[in-house]
C-alpha cells in the first residue's frame, strides 16, 4: 500500500490507479471511501473482499458532476434533478433506477443504483481525472466504525488496498444521507450529513425509514453497524447523572455539552469524559463522533458510554450511528 498526498502529481497517480482497476482510498467531506472503477468487475469484487462486506450490500457510485448522472441512472424520476442541483456536490446519495450497463455486483442485483457527487475538492478531482464513475463504500471493515482520518484506514485496511490518499480529517464526519427516490413517496434509508429537514422542504411527504424495522432494504439499515469492538451503552440526552448508569471500572463516556460533561465528571463513575460539542452543536458532534469512538476503542477503556443528541438536524444522523453501534443483536 502506498500513501499519496494531495499534490497535483499524486492526484494524477490516484486517478490513473482507479482507472486501471486498482483500489484507492480517497477522502470525501463525509468519511474516507474505498474507491474502485465502476466498470471494472475485478476491482468491484476486491472492494467486497477487502471490507469482508456481504455481497448483498450495494455500493454508492461517486461522480464528479451532475451531468455524469445520466450515464448510470434514470434521472427522470421525480425530484432527482432538482435535488442534485440544490444539494450537489454534497452529502446526499440518491437511489435511482439503474441503467442497464451498471454492473450487478455494484448494486447487489438491485434494479436501482445509489449515486452521490461528493463535495471534497480532492475526491472531485480524482474522480474527474479518472474519467470513470467511482464505486466507493466507506473504507472500513464491514460493520466497523467509518474512517474520518487516513490513519484509521491505514490501521483497518492498510494491507488490502493499493493507495490511500491522505487528505487530512473529513469535515462532516458522518456518511451521506441516503434517499430512495425509486419509491413514492421517497424514503430516507439512512439519515446522514444532509439534514432530513432540508430535504423535507422540497419533498413534503418524505418518509424516514424507522429504526426498528425488521427487514432492511439495505444493510446500512441493519440494526448492528458502525460499531466499535467494545460494548457501547447509550444514555438518553440530559440524563447523564441520573441513578441509572452503572459502568464497569475504567469506562469512558461521550457527552453532548458542557453541562452533561460536568455532571458526568461529578458522578466519578467514568475514567474518561469526552465532550462531543461543548456548545451543543450537532454539526460539531457529528464531525468528531467516529474520531472519538476510534480513539476510545483503541485505548484500554472497558466500556464506552454515549449520551444521545436531540433528534433533529445532524442529531438524527449521530443517534442513528450510536443506536446501530450499540446494538447487541
Ligand atoms: O458518505 C458516504 O456515503 C460514504 C462516502 C465514502 O461517500 N460512503 C458510504 O458508503 O457510506 P457505504 O457503502 O458505507 O454505505 C452505503 C449505503 C449502504 O447502507 C447501502 O446499503 C446503501 O447505501 N445503498 C447502496 N446502494 C443502494 C441501493 N441501490 N438501494 C438501497 N440502498 C443502497
Ligand atoms: Mg459504511
């Protein structure tokens, strides 16, 4: 595995490697993605193998501009073009009827394809220079925490990929919002970096896939996902100091806001207290969530506890990750 910078020369190298069918990890504004040429079946197969990802979990296809959408998806479905114009490039993935030529391996045999145009200059430039659509799941082993730094990828998948482009820390820190436009009314399959409230302004009858649904349409919806190796326990927002929690000795807690942190410290129950956002800003909390979980998972704390956020804006995406990471199915 070779680590590349974001220099002009290295972007060329990364783009050529993708074009040739190699696996290249690229930074996006959400999380790092494990990129492969959509038209190269061998490369697609290696993506599943590297992640140990079940073949029934389809990939997101990344494009450099709106104009490239029509090559892979039916853009005539209601809302598709309007949403693309409003929110791309950005953390929105649209599930659309696929074009015939899109390999079934990428879509797990579904008649639909997930498409996203990332808002990261490095990702955009690599995709553009590669000249092909880039299939890219988050660059983590299946079920584990998503990577928001190149170091996370090196530790988790370093020996299974050809190149890692180090673009520093991913700004948003949670994956894109996945919206299924192939059904009516459209359904949010995964809350993410684009708040559902913004989508609802354009799609008043939008539905949000429930947390407890038992037959997931896509494994991002499987109850257990985005998980650290250690046990994770959740605490309702604002209830950090209530009598309930009895963490094991030497456990750590992620709190939301100064007040909760202060209370958590006062209880003396936790060996480590981390604040996801002192000012209770859900955007800030989303940006550090995976980073803090990686950090706590790699230290010798016994358990990880986390306080939930209010269920709005990016709080919805953070809570979704926390629920799935804590599921003991
Ligand atoms: O922010 C992101 O979306 C990141 C960066 C790298 O772009 N990518 C990412 O990919 O999170 P991944 O593979 O970890 O998650 C893709 C999600 C999965 O839940 C998958 O099941 C769903 O999108 N998905 C993909 N194609 C689908 C389809 N045709 N129908 C329904 N869900 C689909
Ligand atoms: Mg993922």
